[in-house]
C-alpha cells in the first residue's frame, strides 16, 4: 500500500507540516510511479536497499513491497514522526542523518546494498560522487534527479551534457538514464522534469591507478573543463607541450568535451 496524493497531504496536515523549499522537497504521490521505480531498482528478497531522502515513505512502501530489506535515511527532523508512523509498523528503521555525513558502516554492517533516492537539485551530484568515492559496498544506484543533472551524470564524449561530473561517474561506474518522471506525480509540482539514472559500480576503477593516479587524471580533467570551449593546447598551456599531445596521441586542437576518459588518462600519463 503506497501513499495517494490525498493520503500524503492528509499526513502533512495531521502533523502540521508543509514541504520545505529550502530542502528541495517534492514528494511523489503516484502509486504507479513509485512501483515503477521499485521495479527498475531490480530488488527483492535478500537484497538490502538504502533509501536516501525517504520523506513521508511513498517510495519506501513500494520498495518494501518487493520483499527487500530497507534502511531509510531522512535529514529533516520535522518528517521523522510522520515517517516513523508509516514505517515502524513494517519494521523499517529510519536513520535521522545527513546522507553526506552518514555513518554507512553503522547502516550497512558489512552488507552490499543498492541505493534508491529521490534527490533535490542542490545535493544530487555531490552526494552521488561522494558515495561512489567512499562507499564500495554500495554496488548500484537508482536515483531520481532533475533532468539536466541526470543527463550530466550519464553523458559520454560528444554529448552536450558531457563534463567533469560525467567523467567522475564513469571512473567508478556505468551510468544510464533509464526513465523519465513527469512533474505531475509530485507534491508540490516542480517546474522541471526529472529522470531516473541507474549507476552500476565497476569491479575496479576504469583507469588503472598504476598507469595514472586518480589525482593526476582529475587534475587534467578539471583544468580542461575550466575552459571547456577552448582547445586543449590553450586550456592546458601551463604544462602541456606539443610533445605531450604527441606522446598521448591526442590532438591539441580538440576540445575537452570531445575526449573520452581513456584519452584524458593518456594526457595525464604524458605529463
């Protein structure tokens, strides 16, 4: 049983609450949508799901229907009472913490898990990157984010949305946009479209650190995209010479949005 729009607004009214603009809260109030997200998460009995930003439990209930074990994280203290009133009867724990600072060892207890989350614009990218960098037990992600954020996460060389974030995600995993979400399924209705992005962690990072270090690689990436419309020979003129480009087998006349992760790695190794 998931929340309808009527049930969710009644729950807010019961506790004297309204969605927080400061926290970017938009609650999903469509049962078909949350069940679709749970289906795309591809979880069931035996799986552990960490739901970040559980809100009032609409998606949590759909995840619980799959038979998966769910650990819910919610940062807004005002939502804890209504959220627990929904989830406690199902035995689903609610962790009151900021997902960027959470103690995942405490939550995971050595178990691999899938992250499912409805993320506001301002936290989506830093949180996903942080979890990829620091939490290897989080093996897969299905995140609902603003369309432009999701496209950036999943972009490849030559795509309009391609940039440093795309490369950071690629370094740790493979990302794909797997669905669109209409503004009409949220309360309140946002002014932007949302997408669902699936990220699967690689068994090891995409570039062997013995070939080029992570620090050196992303120093080149950041320097290149600081002037994304410039040719590489100009954006990297502080250290790259024609010999550097020759050694890397990368044309200095190319622009950063045209280069693959492997090409950036060759440039970094040629320094």
